[in-house]
C-alpha cells in the first residue's frame, strides 16, 4: 500500500497531499503481474479521480473502492 500513516490515520498517496485517505485505488501493471497481484494507492476525495485517471491513461487496470473494501483481482 502506498500512502502514509499520519497521526490521525492514513494519508493520501498524491504527492504533496496530507489529507486523510478515504479510498483505495486498486491497480496492477499487466505487463508485469497477473490479475491476482493488486497494488493499492490511498486517495483522499479530492485526488481519487486524479490517481485513477493517471493509471488508466497508462493502460493499467484500476478500480477505486472505499477505504475499508479490498479487491482480490483487478
């Protein structure tokens, strides 16, 4: 999981953002990993779409979920 654990909880993975994370950005690089390998970035409400779009434009499968929800495949 990419993000950080701050004094009040988990933080957004977007560079320079210190907001609390509210979403998981679940993704993988299909050139390297199969569907069972899921990487997770953390996102605040403001940066959730930005991180999704960043990965999607590079052709990576990506699914945004609630912070507490995990996925097994992307």
